[in-house]
């Protein structure tokens, strides 16, 4: 991994109703990119979320992003208070990114 860049990886799971607020938060934190997975399932503090159950209207999303340490701190500062309102969870880990070029 000689050409890799050390970064922080965020995996954020929240209810779909909060996606706009979260993306605004990421823009304020100057995050340049992220990936959104819609209609994900699992079990957590709000019980079971089964994306195949047509009777359940609550949908989860997962947002994955990676950024350098200085940007990660901005994201964490913004996320700290917001996650209390969003519920869900946020995992942060170290990673190595292979960048094109």
C-alpha cells in the first residue's frame, strides 16, 4: 500500500427521513463525496427494519464516506449533536485509500 492515503472511514446509518439534514451537514463539513445506500435493513434501537416488508414505511439509509483526518474532525464536530436527533449510529475507522492517478 505504498501509494495509499491514510483516511478516516465513516459508516452512518440513519432513518431516510434525515438524509437531507445529514447531507447538508456533510456539505458544511466540506466533504467532497459520499455514497448513499437506500432501503437497508437490520435490527437496532428502533427494532427490526426489513426493507422487504411492504407494511413498514420506515426506511434506513447508509452513507459511507472517507476523508483525511482534518476533515474527519469537522465531520465529527457536526455529527456529535446531530446524531442525537437522528438516532441510528456512526462508525468511524482508519482506512487506506487508493486514489486514481
